[in-house]
């Protein structure tokens, strides 16, 4: 996955995402989850990704470890507010 792939997915799928401290959180709805997991198969084969299950089948995931795995600077996905 490239930086552009991730950014396009977030934008085109209208995924809500924002910084919370040092975590770049994304709220992925159940209808987008399959597309998201297809983007990160290596991470899923290596034990998975920690998420928080929320209402209506939405999961909240920290994108920073995923970005690190794929050599993406998460601040290029969304600039942190200072």
C-alpha cells in the first residue's frame, strides 16, 4: 500500500479520521472493512491489527502502526493540529 492508496481510500470512502495525541484514528464502517483489509494483508498475516469495536459495526483503528509498516509518514495523510 502506498501513501496515495491510503489517502484515496480514506477520502473516497468518506472515512472519518483525526489525530488524538500521537494516534491517527480512523473510524471504518463495516461496509468499508473488507476493502481496508485487502490493503494491508501482510499485517493481518502477522497477527492482525488492534481495533476498538464501536456501534453499528464500526471499528476505530490507529493508522500510525499501519503507516509505519508501509513506510508512510502519517503526517502526510493528515497534518496534526498544533
